[in-house]
């Protein structure tokens, strides 16, 4: 799957996507600094790992996301029923989320 160059994302849209979909499980910054699920890594901690940006880039294929996240034209590798509200994110939307993540301190 081809992705646009890093930094090509729209920061504002990435923040909106993260607040709408990701904040229900992850702490994404000041927006929900006391939220998320306790065992779920925050965006800041994920970004700080050696492969952090790659993990954001491929999150839809990493457990538990394939059960409820889909990307147009990317086949799902599981038939698990969604246990959270399903949502679809485009490749551009993923780059937007990455643009937002890169601004977190």
C-alpha cells in the first residue's frame, strides 16, 4: 500500500479524527488527558517508541483494530465481529492522524 510522504497530512483533520475515534480508548493529549482505557498506550507513549510512527501508519492492521477499523481497498485479515463502534479511515486520514501526533509534546 502506498502512503503519501510523512508530513503531508492535515493537522486539524487528524486531531478531529483522533478525538472522534481514537480518544475512546487512547489518551491523545490534552483533549482527554484523564481518559482512555488504562491498559491502552497513550499517543505520546506510542510516538516515543522507536517504531512509533510506523505503528500509527499501520494501526488498522494491529490488534485489536482490525475488528472495528477498515481502510478502503485494504482487505481485513480477520472476520471478528466488531466489539466497538466500527469506523472507516482513509489513507489520507491516517496521514492526518500522524500529522497531529507529531505535534504532541
